[in-house]
């Protein structure tokens, strides 16, 4: 498991309870350990609020969590991994997930 010590990205020091704390950030970690501020719903539809939330970390990686389980696991992706996923989804590569 790849663990790197970073600070979660914060908009202001007041917005993040971890702004001054270094902690290991790793794939599958409890999302609550990244703090409650800085999460965004980059896409959301008429699905009753069930959507993904994403947070950009200081080292450029992206944390993703399920909005209905904000204390559940955070999946951590590199910018290249996220770019490949988004570009593939735009190109229809992931359409099989919807059928």
C-alpha cells in the first residue's frame, strides 16, 4: 500500500481541521480523516443526492468518497488516473456500467 505523508488541501486554515497536521494518506483510508471541508460534488443529478464527492490533495492526488457514506473509505487517485477515467467516460468507454 502506497502511503505518503501530506496535508489535505485547504481553502483557508479555518476550513480544515487538519490544516497543520501531517498524516499518511492512502487508498481506502477513512474519508473522515481527510476532514469535512474541501469536498465537492463535481457532478450530481436527479439521483436523490447519491453521488461522488472529490477533494484535491496538496500533492495533486484526488480523493473520492461516496456522498451517502462520508465516513467510509476514500479512494485516492493520481491526476493521470483521474484524467484517464474522465476522458474515457467522456468517450463512452464506461457506458457498459450503465446497462
